[in-house]
């Protein structure tokens, strides 16, 4: 009953704030904000079967009011985005989720009930850090809503002394490189048609969100915990691939197609061996064996961390692997009709369900 009441409140809040894409047979989408020139931005929306667009002026940043289904939203967007650091220490608490794939309502419920955001969808996690361990994109029909919420929460968290870490997964990189096998059909048949743009163009480096995504890291270390979407291949040790090298290489080559990446010898980073696709912590693949505990120990030592947290590979529930050395956070929401996250505080790891109930996963002995 409590969950039904909460979902009704979230649904009402989405309507009030405008953070709701669809109404029955209508398809509302946007905003998509593009950098026109040095002084103007182009804002585009889909309103059912119509295109709505307008220009706004501003140098480094601009604000505008939502004008379609999101008339309750005030957007502040920036022309340039700073590349985050790769290592953070002395963080009081962490909340982690991954692989949300456009399931906006699930995400709102998870973050509200675990006190990361309030019922009005604003930051309430104080100086804590929220980690998005990849894969906001594809499958679901509210990818854009999640992206704009994270974009806003990033600034709200900063003002409160906290932080949002949005790490790239394979499904962030795939659309940029024109691999659109998994996008929701409404983006392809309605949004792209009305905006007269391909799906990759919606997130090009000339779009505000696309520019923001390109500033993000693939892996970061927080409180001695390494966060990466897929995993770290033990071969990285022999290659001397540090966190900075991985992030810089993937950021600099993200717009190259596969042939260009192969010519520049960077395709390894984007392949099944790389950090956004690797599944070797979970099981053996045709390309590589499952990582052994000795491999894990070498990885932890090489990156000077105590734990690694990954998404990507589906698990029944947020869980501990290799006696607390690895944590897997990609629960299959399609099977369970909910999503779990992970909370960390004072060295203790908890799995958190969508109602806010926590169960201890690991505590350092």
C-alpha cells in the first residue's frame, strides 16, 4: 500500500514539474538544447506530433523555462563542462546505482526512498556522493528525463557540498558511435523525425547534454573504491593502464567509429576486453577466462584500492563477490519490477531496495 501511495505521489510530482514524457498515446520529449554560436542556444521539443523550438541567449550559461510538458521546470545549462577528477577521499557516504536504462519512475522511487532526493526530486543527500555507474541510455522511454535530472542534481549536490559522479557505460558510448540497436522506437520514429536529426546528433558535441557526457570519466576512485561500469581486465596491469590513461584515451577517441579506432589502436578500450564491456568478474567469455581471486588481488594492488564496484552484468540482486572485493549493482529490473542500489557509510556496504530497506553486504573485519 505504501508503495502504491508513493508511486501516485511521484506520478503527480512528475506531472507538476513536467518531468513526464508520455500521456497515453501522446509522445512528449525534450528539451534538446544545442549550441548555435557564441551567444545563442537552440532549444527543441516534441509535443505530440509537433516540433516546438526557440532560441535563448547567453555566453557561458543560460536559463529558460520549460515550455511543453515540463512547464514547471527551470533549466540552467552551460556551454562548457569541466572534466571531473579521478580520485576522491574522505567522503562521508555514497549511494550507487547502474543500468537504469530510461526507467525514470523506478529511479525516482529508489532515490526518494533512500533519501538521496526529496519528494520534489531535489537533492537531499547533503555532502554525500551519488555514483551513476553507467547505462542511463537505451531501452526505456525516459532517457532524456533522467539525463536532465542528473544534470540538475549535479549542481544541487555541489552547492550542498556533495557530488554526482556520472560514469560512462557501454550504452552511453554506443549511441555516440551510431550503434542504436537498443534505443526506444519513439526516439527513432518520432523525435528524430520531427527534429530532422539522427539519434547520435541529439547527443553530439554541439548539444549541451552531449558536451556534458563527453566530459565524463569511465572510471573513478572514491574512498579507496574503484567504480567502473564493466570491470577491469587483469591484462590492464601488464599494459600499465592507469585510471588517468583509460579515462583520457576513451574521452579523446569517443567520437571515432570502429574502423578509426582500430587504425589508431584504441579499439581495445571499447571492445569486450575494455572497461565498459568486460564481464570477467562474473564468468568466462569466449575471449577471456573468468578472473581468479589472484587476478582480483593484483588489480586491487595495482590500482591501490580495496574494492571494485561494477554494473553491466546482470545479477539477481546487488551482491558481494570474491569475499567483498567486488560488488555488482546491476539488478535485473525487468524480472523484479524494481531496482536496487547500494549505500556505503563508515566502511560498511548495504544493498538498498526500492522501498528504502537495507541489508548489510559487507563490513571490513
